[in-house]
């Protein structure tokens, strides 16, 4: 959900909004990508 807040500006684009959702989901599965 945190990612959606930062992607609020990009949310204007349906494609972007969906893409960010996948990224956030993947980040949760792959903690290695997180800092």
C-alpha cells in the first residue's frame, strides 16, 4: 500500500497503476529487493 501512496501521481495512468501494484506485490515476495 505504501507504494500506491508514492505512485499517486502515476495513478493517473491505469497501466502505471497496475504496474506499481505488481511491483509492490513482488517486493513482498522478494525481500532481497528491499533496502
